[in-house]
C-alpha cells in the first residue's frame, strides 16, 4: 500500500461537500496501464495523484460528483468517481480524461444505477 497518498485523500475529502452520500450510486471508473509493472513508479503514482486532484477540483466546482480514490496493481491503475447522474459526471470529466496522455489506450466505464447497466468507452 502506498501510504504517501493518504494525506492527499484526507485533504481531498476533508470538507462536508465532498463526503460521498449513500445515494451517489452512479459511477465512472477510468482504467489505464502503468509504465512499470505492479504499482508503477513513485513518480508515476505522484502524477496520477496530481491529475486526480485536478479532476476532484473540477467535480467540486460543477457539483456533479466526487473523486472516491484509486487502485494500483498488476500494472494497472483505476480511478473511481461517484455522483447522482453518471451521464452528467461523464460529461464533466471526459474532456480531462480523454486529453490526459496516461489514458491513451485506456478505458472508461460508466455505470448508471445498478451494476448491470454499464457502458465501456475506449480512449
């Protein structure tokens, strides 16, 4: 586990406006390959955290959702975003995700409501 990222997460979610409520069940998951095996390099993880922080700021401004964290392993990284409306959430963050070089060749999964209704978009 990368303990260095915990203070970043604590800062991102310190305000009550960013606390995920139980009815934010719609989700966007961005998945991409890391340059290194397993968890990627420390520099690469820092780059991911800086990008995720920028996306979290965008979501805070728009009010469409929250950044809920990341998952590193097996040469992949996944970023998780939740909100009340997956389509609005997607519209807010897709321009950032699709322009980010790490996402080239990656995938974005949009889940509306329950887990059976999802769509995957190649970047």
